[in-house]
C-alpha cells in the first residue's frame, strides 16, 4: 500500500476566526476593527450566514506581519 504525501499548509483548508479571536490577536477594539475594514486597511470578514461573520486566519496574519514589518522598517501604512 502506497503512503500518501502529507498535506502542506497551502493544501489545507482555510481556518476561520471569530471576532473574539481577531480582537485577541490584534488587540484592536470592535469599533476600530470595523473602522479599518470600512477604510480598506483590514481584511474583510466572510459571512457564513446572516449573523455569522468570520475572518480568514491567513489574511489576518498577513496583516499582522505587514504591521510588524512597517514598524521595524519604518514604512508608513495608510491606516495610521
């Protein structure tokens, strides 16, 4: 019996995060998150239903990494 190759991160499905997790990860308040979404400077949520919003973990982590890079490299971001 042949062994299957292990899945790489890009092969794995997206992980969804709820608002509580986004707030803990970013330390931003709910109102600040939604202000940034409206301004186009934070990833938009995905609606799973009429009252169920989630964010894609990879997009939020990329946003966090961009903030770190800008802080370390002195690059100014538009949402400041």
